[in-house]
């Protein structure tokens, strides 16, 4: 056998005749594979065995080099033939041939890889750590080579004509964007194969990089394994898609207006989503739909936002649902990119809610019941709109609440009206319209959450609660039986903290203690053998702790009480002081009520009235007609109070008031013709607050706010020692939002007061900085 001496890579090796015959045999076999000619199984197996034997021989580097050179020739020849064939096609006719050509080439690469499997195994073995340590000549040559199939795909990747790829991608874009009238099933299937072409290329290279190997001879791929697909198709497709969609959107925005534009855009998005699902891979589909959304909506957002107020004003539920479906298209389905900026109409919805609520409630600002009921009905209406049309979207729910909050804040007496509406629900005689009291109270708390001046509500509610408890006007029957009032407090606790409702709970404690003391006092009178007196005058006493009840800070007015009442109060004072040494009682008879029986009318009636009314009525036991001045002199009650009480008694037709120029000329006479439908009647002013008392509560609220404001500033300055004006203002506002929103002028006024009192001072270095004065 003749031997041939040759050199390769600087070393000398003997290439014998057997190796040359093997080279020729492999070359012929690979040629038949690429020409798609039949190969006998026996010949195929013999060729694989020959390759296996030679690869393990010392001449393997030269053999492998020869094989790869021949493979490169075959691959290039196959690709040139394919490109030449494809260049004769045009338009969409290029899609099917390109896909078939790729499938044929990939099959050839797979056959070549199977035929030269021993070479692939040698390449993998050469990349191991042990081969690296040995560093023999064969390992050095083999580990720098790609496996056979991967080598073939690399040739396809680098040899493809850029112009040909552009033509293929342009044809695919035409099909996907619907420019072609008819698209066959073969074209749809071929588009998927073409996408597979690019993904297969990257997949092969991704698998060739084994992250578990310590030594890598391939460059590390990018994180995504679709770089070829992105470079050759996706980027170009997205650019063409944006241009195409922009032209269509400009035509549509010029021809269609209002809700009809949103309807057509919604249909377009659905059609493109379906077409993209059939033709595009998931990542490209997401980017493509995001582009369609961005062009049709965000590029024309100024025009579209001008349509939204009119759509909202029509209140058509189908139109509103369509508007939301378009703007929130794909929400929850993850078919749009997560960071896509969407067309939002939350500000328009807030303005719409504010306008609607203000328009319907402004004429009702003289009626507590109608004003609050309208707010509650509108809250339910807009909540149903958000749930049914906007899929309970949290952002639109907040927008709705913001609109209601602005509407409530635009009317200064909204907190006052809400407290009075709850008073109507809890007072006796006002429950006929409220079969489910707890539900109605919970509805009120929905509005309370939206009211800024919660401290104003708390102050008014506290005043009204005190009146209900003292005058026994609550739905609860008596003192300790305050079940409905406690239901109201529990409902308020669900919305606010314990500190918000703690003053009300303390008032309930006083009621329970007062009930206990009343029973003990009754037992005390019985032991003192004063049972007859106890039966003549049955008394109930309220012990109101100073600072807990809103009226205890007022100075008590001295009254000339009837002997029976005066004697009972003196006995109770002695009893109470004997039980609680060191405490003093201050009697507020102006808050007391009495129950008396009158006999001067056609029948006996039982009337409940305040002590002031009783003192006036007792004057008519000796006379039927009195002047206003006589009543003032004999009762020692201020003239203003007497005038209001006389007006109340004349309203109930117990007295007849003849008003004239002076107090001496104004006469009051007893009405003997008065009658009532019921035996028991209440001669007590209604719960509607007088304007003067309303102003007084407002002043109390402002005073409490200023006190809280100054205490908060001092507390923060004591903790921080040094704060700038902006930081101090920001922190004060943040802490006050739970009860009210401090205004900037109010904060400045509080700071000026503390500067004057020398609790804080301005820094000498920076006048905009405050320091705490120790």
C-alpha cells in the first residue's frame, strides 16, 4: 500500500491509501445526500463504520479537515442553488418555496450529521476537561470545530442573501397585515415554517453552548435564543407594521368620530389579535398588538380625549363598556407589553361624576334628608356603572370616589348634613323609612370616608348624640338600652379608628352609670321613709362628666325652680356627695326635661317639655294673660331664651302670643282650646339646628383645629429639633389628613402663634428653617 507524507498544522502525518479511499467514499455519500439520491442501508452503515475507524486513528485531524472542507463546498452549492431558485419568485409566491427549501436543507444537515456522527462524538469528547488537560493534537483541532449539523446551519445563516430575506419578510408582512385578498392554507403553514427557520438556527447555537462545561469554545449567546429571528424578521416587521397601521389610523380618525371610532378600533384589535395568534409567535404578537394599540389610540389621544366627556354624558352603558374594553384591551390576558402606556380617562370620569353630583345636589342644600339621600343614590348608581361597565376597575373606582369627594367638599355643610341625616335615622319617630338601620348607617359611612372635614362631622354628631340621650329621643328606649346607638358606633369603627369613636363610648358609659345611680337613689329614698315623695315625683338623673359631653363647658344658668324639683335636686346632691367625696355637681337645668299632666284643656294630656317651658307654663296657674316683661322678671330667664320658648309653646298652641311694639305691650295668654291627637306629646324643639348654634359649632371646630395644629408642630419640632418650612408643612398636612386637611394659611397662622409664644424660632443662618426652643 502506498503511503503519502503530508503536513497539517505544523506536524507531520502519514496519509495512507485507506484514508484517501475513505475520504472519497464519504465525499460521494454526502454528495448523494445533498442531491437527494437514494442510498443503500448497507452502504450507509459501512460509511459510518469507516468514519469511526479513521477518527480514532492518528490521521484524524487531517481527515476531519478534509471532510469539513468538502461539507462546506456541498453546503454552499446547496444554498446557491436554493437562492437562485427563490430569486425567480415574487411577492407572496416566495413564501411557500422558501419554507420548502429550508425544510429540505435542514433535512440534509440532519442526514449529514447522522452520517458523520463519530466526528460529532469526537468533537464533544475533545471539549471535556480531561481532553483539555491532555492537550494532544487531535483534541486541539477537534474542540475548535462545530458539530456537523450546526456547521451546516451556520453556513445557511451566513450565506443567506440579505435582499432575499427582505423579500421574504415583506411577503409575510403583507399576509399578516391583511394586504392580500386571499391567503391559502399552505401560505399560513409556510409562514410558521419560516419562523421556525430562524428559531431553529438560534436553538442549535443555544444548545451548542453548554453552561455546565468549564471550558467553552463557542461565544456565549444572548439571553434570548431568538437573536436571528429578531434581527432578520421582527425588527423589520414591526417597522413595516407601524407604518401600515399609522396610515390606516389616519384614514379612520378622519372618517369616524366619537364612540364609533372606539367601536371600530376594538374590532380591529380583535381581528389583529386573532390573525397574530394564527401567524405570529407569542413575543411578536404581543409587540404587534401593542403597536396597533399605540398607533390607533395613543397617537390620537388628544382628539380621543375630547370625545370622552360627551360619551360619559350620554350615560349609555353599552358605549361606556365599549370605551373601557378598548382602552383596557388585553388586560389580564397578557397579550400587550406590560409597560405599554394606555389611554386613560380617569380624570374625565372624575370631572363627570363631580358635575353630575353637583348638578343634582345643589338645589337640595336646604334639605338634609334629600341632600344625603341623593348622594347615596348617586354613589350606588356610579358604583354599579363601574362594576358593570368598567369591570370594577380599581383606578376608575378611585376616580369615582374622588369626584364624589370633590362634590361633598364643595358644600361646606356636608359633614353637618351627614351627621344630621344619621340623627334622623336614630331618633324616635324617624325610623319608618329605615327598615334596615344597620344597612342605612353603613351607607352613610361610605360618604363619611369621602368627607375631608371628619372632625366637623364628629363634633356635630357628638352634639346630636348628647341631645338624643339626654332628651330620651334615641330609638333605644332608655338610658342603658342604647342598642341602636351602639350599632351606629360599631359601624363608624369599621371605617375609622378607636380614637374617632371613643368620645361616644364615654357618653354611653355615663348613661349606664347614671341609670345605676338613679336606682340606688330610689332605694336610698325608700330607706329614708320618703316613699311617698318618691312616688309623687319620679326622677331620672344624668351625671355628665365634664369634658366628655359637649355642653358641660357652658356655664349653668340659675333658675327659680319649683319646690318639688328643687327639693329632689338637693336630696340627690347630698346622696351623691356622700358616695363620692371630693366631687362637685353643677346642675344644668336648661338641659333637663319634665313630664307633666295638664288639666285645663278638654281632656287631660301628658306633655314632655324642658324646664324653661315648665316655668313659663306654671306662671299661668295664677293668671290667664301675662306680658313678656312679666315672664322675664318672674322666671329670671334671659329675654332671648324666653322669646324662643314662647314661640315654641305658641307653635304647639298651648299659648297665644300677641306681639306688639314693646315688651310691656306684648301679651301672652293661655289657650283653653288647644287639642292633641295623642295623649302623650313632646313639646321640644326639633333637631334642626339654629343658625347661631351652627356658627358656634363651626367656631369650636376651628378652635380645636388650631389647638391640634400647634400641638402637632411642637411635638414634631421637639422630636426633630430643626425643620425647614416646606418639610414642616408637608408633615403637618400628612398627619392631619385622617381628620381634616390643614390649609396653608392655617399652618402659617399656627407657626406665627408658636413663634410669638417662643416655642420655636427661626434659624439665624436660614430664615426658612425653624428650630425648637428648649
